[in-house]
C-alpha cells in the first residue's frame, strides 16, 4: 500500500522536488549575493553597536538593492503558493478515483478503503511536511541577512519563516481532499477548497494574528532615526529590530508585539491551520468509512 | 486436434451441436476409433462456451456408446457409425419402396415439393410428441 | 482456491437481501443460491439492481436488510475477509491509465496477499502485451485483458464480471470470454456475469438470475428451468385460468395465443388438451419472457410454483 500511494503521487512528488530545487537555486544565488553585500558594508558591526541607527545610509543602500526583489514579488506568490500546492495535491487524491471510476478497482482489492485512504493520507501528508520544512529552511537561510535588519515578525516575512508555511499547505490539502470526496471532480474541488482557505488565511493574518496575545504599549519614545514601523524602518520605532509595531497612535501610545513572541505566535497560528487540516482529513476518513454502509 | 464450431443462429442447444458434429465426423470418417477428443478446457476456451456444456456433450456421446473417458488421459472415440442406417438390408429396402410409392401418391394428389416437406415435418413432430 | 470450501457450500447465498437509497429500494427481497463451479448469468435492464447486488456481494456496499454470503461466509462491506473472496472486473474495466502493466501488477501484489504473479506474467506472455507499456497506450481489448488478469491473479474462488464485454469489439469479446471459460474449466472457478445483452449469455451460463425493478423474477439452473417451462400454442379464447401451471408471458394473435407456462412437467403433460401444442422454450425466449413478466398470484395447488417464485407475489394466495 505504501508503494501504491507513492506510485500514484510520484509525478506530484517529482514536481514538488523540482520546485524545491528551483527555489534553492534562486535562494543560493540571491543569498550569496546578499551575504557578500552585508559583510562588505560591515552592517553586522553597525547593528551590534547601534541597532542600525548609526548606519542608515548603508542600511538604505542594502534594502534598496535587495528589498523589492525579496519582499514584494515574493509575498504575492508565497501568499497563494502554499494554498495552490495543497489543493493541487489534495483535490485529485479521492476525486480522480471517483471521477474515473477507478475506485471500483482500488476498493475491491483486499485492502479496505479506510486503510487505503489512511495510508495514502499519512504518506502524502508526510511528504508535504517534508516539502514545507525544506522550503521554510531554504527561505529562512537565504533571507537571513535581510532579517537582521527587519526581523521576521512582519507580515510578508512571518508567513514563510516558521512552521506556518507547512501548516498552510496542510490546511489547503485537507480542505481539497474533503472537497474532492464531496464534489467528485478534481478541478471544481480545487476551487471549492482554495477559496475558503484563502479567506481564512487572510482573516487569521489580519484580524486574529495581531491579537494572539495582548499587545504591549509604549508611551515614551525617544526617536532619533528610523521613527516609523514596518520594512523601511531599521530599527522599529520601539527602538528594537524585530518588534512588530501594530499601531502608532499619537497620544495613545505605540502598540506592538515584541520580537521574542515570534515563535509563540508561529505555533499558535500553525496550530490553527493544522487543526483545520486534521478536522478536514478526519471528516474525510469518517465519510469514506460511512459511504460503504 | 479436433476443432468444434458453434452456430448461434440455429436454435439448436450448444451441447447437441457438439454431439452432432462428432456423429457427423464419424460418419464421414474424419474421426476414427481411438482418436482423442479435445479436453473440456480446450473446447471451452476455443469456442468460449460453458465447460459444462462440453461435459454434457461428452456424456451424451458416452451414453450413445461413441466415446469413453479414461481418467487422467481424456475422452476417446470408442464406437463407430456405419454410413448405412441400422436395420436389416431387407427392411431398409422395403422402407425405401414404400416411401417412393408414397411420394408418387402425394404427387398425384397435387402436393408440391414444399407441401410434401411441410407434411413430413408435421408428421414427424406428432410422432415425436407421442414419445414425450 | 481456498481450502475452507467444499463442493456443497454454495458459492453464493443471498437471503432476503435488500438495499435502500434514501427512500428508493434499489434491490428488495432478493433470495437466491449459486452453487460452486457454476457460471451464472445475472440479467436485467439497466437500473434493475444488478450493480447494487454485485456490490453487496463483493463488499463495496452494505445491505440495508438481509444478507449475502460467499462460500459460507457473510459479506461485510469494506472487510478484508469479504474483499479477499471475490475478484471483480467492473464495467468499462477501470485501470490507472498512467501506470504501466508492470505497475498494475505491482499494485495487485501490494494489495492482495493471494496474488499470483506467475499467472499474471504467463498471461501477458501469451497475449503478447509488454509489461513496460502504459495502460493508456493499450487497445480497449488489451485493457480488458489486463483487468481480467488482475482479477484472475487474485485467485479468489468467485469471479464477478459486470457487463464485461459491452465496450469491446467482437474479436476482443471472444478473446475475453475464451479466457474466462478456459479458466473456469481449469480451476472450477465460479463466475457471475451481469449483462443486459441476453443473446450472448446462453453459451456461457448454466445458472440464471433475472432481475427487474429491484426484484428477482427467477433464479435457478438453466437446464432445470427450461425443463420446467413449456411454450404452449392454444386457441385465443383459452383463459389463463385453464392453463396448466403459472402463466409467465402471453402473446395473442387473432385465432391463437402463445403462452409460456411454468409447471411440473408431469402435471403439464396431464393437463394438455387436444388442439394444444407444447414446445420446449429456448434460453433467450425464457429470459425475455421473465424480463417482461409481472408477477401474478400463484395457483394454490401447484407446489412447484409456490416454492419456485420469490418476491411479494409468493405471499398472496387466491382461490
């Protein structure tokens, strides 16, 4: 049954591997270039001394050179990429069997369909976890120099430098497998799974993520350089690199999430999406078991 | 190997077709005493018919004394059919003469060839019915 | 072949088997037996319940009421023991088109403990199908042969074929059924063939089941059933009540009628009137009559009919 699962998903596995290789090549090229520039301008030393306030010129030059490439284009793709990968792998898993009638072959062998499904899901989930972990590692590695200036709590960096990337993929995968069972057609199932995934993704990121833990407030700020928030400010208005500034309210103070909460937030958000994946896959297994009865 | 054939359009049950073909071949000398008939599997696989049909046919041939099965070896032709019909030559001659007279009577009565054939078929049917 | 079967255990035994989809009964009150080694034909129009019945036998579907057992063991949906006992070739022979023939056999080996790789290999050699070729590059007839090989290599004692040849050209059909018949002759395999094409079944089947509208109309050995039926030619005016046995089907002309009746042969001979003609019925005529048959009430004094006819009509007795 392991071989069968592998053979049926072999093409997808190779495609994902190809994607990973392409990503790695891109990462190495850009990453090496970034590291060279970083050490050339001695940005490391400057950051250690002054959190970046004393070398704004060098910081600006660095972010100008690598900023747009790294941030804007990547974020657009990487927002939807985990969802796309998840639904492309998940939707045909059951749907293609129902669509082409091969379930009558697959489920009349000596392996009960629930075992067939459980083995397949376990294997493919494992593969997606490996893929997600590898992609996360590659991206984290190559972005490391830039992260030293911006931290990784900001929106379009947070999304792919921790367990959340893998969790996004798994949730999309789970939705798509369930959709495939219910709709019995691969392509419609992809759409039906992707849209709610995207909606949840955006809602969690912009509505709930700022509130996973109560933000801290800072009333007094002495700001000489970089008096702002976000990607362009090194350091953030709080005086530290890596804080996630939520709101600069004149008079009400500055609300922010401190940098050391990053991993906490990652696991909360990853937990949400993994729970969604588990619920969808659990429902799928239960429904498949019930269909025969 | 002796090859059978099956004609789906005659309405004759398959097993009888097989029996007839063996009888026919014996009459014509295409099958001789001692010849081995093909295995049930070979016939079933050749004609795409139920193996039990072949078994039935072979049993019928055994019943008629034309064939016999030897365990582990197959089914062999044991009997023969002479081209001459059974009965004493004299009886056969008498039948032949009365048949020719009857045919002349039928012609005198105005029966066409087709009518004669139909009459024979009906009469044969009635006679066979008496045996049921 | 499993060792736990002896020749007296029927290959198939259904007792008041039924399946409901929502409020509609796809199959109801199905009781039948198929002995080991028989080649049974399951005939009925599309939508009659053939596929429902097959799926409950195979273990793809759970009965709503009643039960069915294969070689003495009750079939349960999605249970490995049930799935192991039956080999199945679904309609249109589904295969994974991107797999090679060798891949399909690997799947068979991985998913069936009883898989016989030598048999599969030998069949491919005989048929001249290269193992490396992908399924999508095979002809329809070759794909059907792969499906059949998958089923035969599983070495289950019961083979179920759902409309096996409807999508094949005549030569492919012949090749396919040749192999089934030869295997049945060789191994004593029990075969159940579902079809709505009556004319082709006569040469294959020694057991017959006719299914219409979710109910079994008749089930039994072909030879026995033909012996129990007669095609009567009678005067047009003769009412059904005067017919010996149960009237299955009747065709009326201006001056005469043809009626298919079912009765004990001795009773039939006793009740034949002068002017009536009784002929044996052919396989195809018999099946066609039952496909059009609407069950009537039984003649109360005919024990053959009371035992013979399944379904709700058997419970009604008039006169």
